[in-house]
């Protein structure tokens, strides 16, 4: 790996580490706080607004990056996210939090794809190592942020968000200082000369959904992230109600450390012996068990059991799904399919964060403690069955490229 790419990798990894550290400091505390003073619905709504912002940013990222380069896109996105987080400490009420949450999500939706684009532009032989260190940095940030969040759980929100602002300011400066302007991907001559002007708002992400046979798999990805964010939003509410002696971020110590220790050996062992659909089904089965434990137990011991099994989804489903899609989708359309995956992920997170709060409130009002987790367990079980019965045939090659006139008409 060249010195320039190694330097960029340091900046990218430092960026995602600080981003996850800052995020896991504030959101468990805020969700638990809103759940205690308002309701699960309002807590879920605030988190939902971050994903509304991320989803909208999906349509702006390409235009922003084309105008200022990847480095500037990361800088602007992170600066917006840091500013909104700093203002969170001086805001109050659900409306103020929701507006700022939208800008937090929009900034994240611009900066995060920029970090990933730098890694995608690495040569094929260097890309696996780059992505593995990126994933490791993300998990270290998650674990560290959860620990710091527990230490800051008793302070005023103004102090909490001031610390988070400082963390994201460091992310903004470190990542943008190390990242090259346009990553390492060669630019089109006409684009570099300014003859191609990409629109600021583009719906090109939807072209990935047109990949034949891929839509149902992308929907499955959206449902997985629906379940994943349901845990992230639901567990602080659960602790506030049933295990108040624990800090809201405590479960994320368990999940973060478990993923760090188990992800590589467990995935390597199963991926070498089973097809991707079966590995994904095992991950979803682990989530099913976890949700049932949360619903039935509602005590500290059951929270530990649930957190140790819910991580199987992150450990097994996410990397197996990437392998699955790579087999299902023709190579020529893989980049567009990955863009569509980001869209479905944001959509699943957006709906899941809102419904997590709604189902929590509904289970309490109906007198069915843990009912929200039973619903999530049923959805996870159905998805596990879908993965188990699906076939893993390799994607058929696409037809030869169309004539230039047809390509030009299609892109227009």
C-alpha cells in the first residue's frame, strides 16, 4: 500500500472511530431521557428524523462530491453534523430535537458515503484490508462511545452535547486533513475539465433497484435494518422502564465488545462451511432469540442474554448479505445495487426507529410487557425462513452493452 493510501486510510478510520464514539455517547442517553419524560413515540420520532435526513442526503451526495470533491463533502457533512449536535445541548422539547436531528442525519448522509468512497477507490488487492480495518475502527468507536456515554449519563444534556461536539469537531478536522480531494478513483476527462455538470439533486440511486431479481433481496436488507434499529432505539427505552439501575448505553458495551471479539472467527468458520443464505438465517435466528429474551425476561440477566445473541445479526447477516448480492447481481450492475442497498438501509432505519417507540408505548398501554419485542421476534423469524429457502445461484452475465445512442438516451 502506498504512503498516500495508507495516510488516507488513517484519516478514514479515525473519522469513523470518532463518529461512532460521538454517536454512542449521545443517542442512548437522549432516547432514554425522552422515553422517561415524554414517551417512546417521541423518542423514536427524534431518532427517525436523523434517518429522514440520511435518506434525503442520498440524493444530494453525488452532486455535492462532484462539485467540491470527496474531501470537501466529508468536511461539509461532518461540520453540519457537529454544529447540529452542539446546538442539541441548547435546545429543548421534541420539536427542537427533531429539527436538529434531521440536520445531524443529513450531515452524516453526506460524510459517511464519502468515507466509503475513498475505500472503494482502493485497488482490488488492498480493498479487503481497508474495509476490515474500517469495520474494526467502527466497532472500537461504538464500544468506546458506549463507555463514555455511561460516564456522562448523569450530567446535563448541555455538557453531554458539548463533549459530543468536540468529538465530531475532531472527526471533521482529522478525516478531512488526511483524505485526498477525490479519493483514488480516476476521474472522467470531461468531468475533470468541467464539461459535465452533475445535478445537485439526483435520483440515480433508484437505478440500482432495477437490477433484475435483486429487489426482494434489497427489501430483505431494509427489513434487517428495521430490526437492527429497533434494538438500538428499543433497548434504552427498555432499560429506562425495567432495568433503571443500568446506564442507557450499557447494552452497547456488551454488543460492541462481542462483535469485536467474535465477528472475524465466527463468520470465517460459518462462511467456509455454509452457503450465504444459511449464514444469514443463523444471524436472524440469533436476533429472534434475543428479542424473545428481552420480551420474556425483562431483567438485567435477560438483557445480557439478549445482547449476546442479537449481535449474531451484525456478525453474520451483514457480510453474508454482501456476498449474497454479489452472487445475485451481475458485476456490471453491482455498484448501482450497492447504492440502492444504502437507500433501503436508510429507509429501514427510518421506519424501524419510529415503530420501535410506537410498539413500546403500545405494549405498555395494552398491558403486554415485552410485546414490542415479540413483534420483532416474529419478523426476524420470517426473514430467517426466507433466507433459508432462497437459492444462491450465481448471477447471469448481462447482455452486451447497448449502442452509445441508447446509453445516452437511457441516462438522460
